[in-house]
């Protein structure tokens, strides 16, 4: 298995592989809009490639700044689009991608990364943990617009 960065030409394959990993079918964007994947920074995404050259896993990251106490801004990576095809799970694909990604993030000077995951417990072994357990937001009806 090889872990390699993606290019702009890989966008469709990246999206298709990620959707397959999650058991979903991508819906084309509605007219006048774009899909969520239009925000991907393709030079920051990874493929896990099988021996036959097919992608079997994806991992992505996006750039942002995180404000720390003392009003200090630091570069951070938002980790997203992490998935492995069902046929290749429990074979070390996720571990290889996450190690590769974390090494790259550190090389870029991003010593913080934030992960939003549907199954967060999987990622504890890579140093991720919950930042919060509960979130509540109240918006007065007269101030909210749909």
C-alpha cells in the first residue's frame, strides 16, 4: 500500500472514493451551487492506494487559524474526509494514512489539528480527543432567518 498526495485532477476520484467508503452516492450540486467538495484543498489531501493502483482510502485537511488563550492565533489543520473502503478496513490503511497526515501537518508547522468525526473514538489512538461533550445554542426567533 502506498500513501500519496492528491492533485487537482484527482478531485472526482477522491469524492467518489470517500462516498464509497461511507456507503453513499454523491449527489451532483444543484444548479447555481457547488458541492461541499469544492472547498477541498487538493494539495492537502491523501489517497491510500492498493497494490493494483486503486484508491482504497482518503484523508483530507483544510487550513485555518485557531485562537488560543491570550488572543494568540496559530495555524491549524481541520482534518476531514477520512474514510476507508469496507473491503480494506482492519488492514492498517487508516493508521498509515493518519500517521502520514500527522507527519505532513507537523512539517507544515501546524502543531494543532482539529477533527470532526462521526466515530470519534477511532481517532483517540492518534492523539485526538473530545473538545466538548455538549453544545447548546439559543437563537431568538426574531433574529433567526432561514
